[in-house]
């Protein structure tokens, strides 16, 4: 059975629900999202995002690395899919420099925990 051929787990559903709270024009890091979910593993969050069957309605493109770089998209770390992530975020007014690092840290989202 493939990654997308099974229903989301309870953890994945929690990740997707949190993603729906992030407004257009804002991004969150994997680490901040994991912390919000009381999860100690940003990698676990990344794996849930990789399996997101609801993209782009569940906006996994709004999650970036802690160092401000784009990170992966749809299971890929470079190439066409990552460029698609950059383009989606650009349409939402989130800009990255030519190296793929966030230009405006004011776009970073944090929950009021």
C-alpha cells in the first residue's frame, strides 16, 4: 500500500488541522509546528506533510526550515516541486532570495499558545 493510498493517521490529521490555521502570506518552521503540536520531532511533522493528500487546500507549502530556507515540497528537496512551492508562496506575497532563504522574517507565523 502506497503512502497516499491509506487514510491519514490521527497525528497527520492534527498536523493538517494546524496548517489550516496559518494565514496566506505567512510561513511557519517545521520546528515551530512540531512544538505547537507538542511533538518532539520536526521530522515526524515533515513526514506527515510529505503524505498530505489535501494539498494545496491544506497548505503544507507554508512550512519552511528553521534556517529560513524553503525546504522540501511533496517529498522532494529540489527541482520542479520545490520551485512550485516557491511560486505558490510568491503568489501569497512570501518572498525568498535567489538562494531560497526567506527575505522577510515578518512572514513567520507563531501560535498564541
